C-alpha cells in the first residue's frame, strides 16, 4: 500500500516535501498534483524507477514519451540542445504553466534517454510539484494518470485515483482535486511552434 500524504498547494509543508523527496531518492514512485492532471513520477536519475513506470504504462523505456518536470529553466542545457532566443522567449512567456514543450535532446541526457532525439519539458504552475523538484535537485520524469473510462479521460478525485493506484506506487500526494484537462503539447524542435495536442493553456501566446 502507498503512503498517503496531504499537501496544500498554497503553502506546501517543507517536512512533507522532504518526505516525498526521500521516497524519490530511494527509487520510489509517486503520484502528485500538477497544474493540469495528476501525474505518476520518479527521480530522473534512477533507472530502476524509470523502468517500473515504463512497465506500468506498458511501454519500453527507450520508446517512452515521458515529460521532464523541472523547477525552472536554469538547468535546461542539461537536457536539451542550445536553443535560440526566439524559442527561449516562448518558454519564458509560457512557463510555469500548463504546457509541455518538445525540444531537441542534448548529449548529456541521463543514460536511460541517450537515444532520445527530443524530450518533453514541463514547468507546472503548481507549488507542490515545483518544491519537490527544487529540493530533489533534478527533474522528475512524469506521465499523466489516465483513466480507462471512455468518457472521463482523467480522474480528478484524489481518493478515486488512490483506490486504483494504491498497490502500484510508494507515495500518494493528495493536493486537492485535479484538473480533467492535460497540458497543451507544443513542438519547438522545428523552425515554427507546432501544436501537437491542444489541452489546458491558451494558444494565443504562440
């Protein structure tokens, strides 16, 4: 059974954040809130944890399209190739926010992602998620918690999510009701921004 912890987004408890980070550092999987839907995440540097998430999602790790949840853009060069001023301005304008940006992967990607030509970068506008990656010191790899229901694609009630995922993860963070709309995915790896998936977040900034 997963440990259960309640964290308030307005003012996340530092002790609770530390507890989450300790789980991540030990290779644990967490379910946590973002500014869109709830996410399943682990430490980007822990290959065994990454493989667990890939198994849960039914994909091979080297083929998985996971997002990298970052605290800000300061360590972007660790994961993506050098970007031009135009691209950087788009990122600055949109983040933190409900967007996933596809960017060209750098040569310094963690071992599990070495073959990736592109990576998805997220800086969610959610204090819980941001404080976790800030204290961890590196991104967490994340994928959305989807629902098999054909009508409701994303479950918003933390208790219902926990019922389904209790035996699959190590820690569940209840950060209140989630959104039922995933992030807008924008490909910035080409000359012009390409909307891959329209979700939460205005398209007018592009």
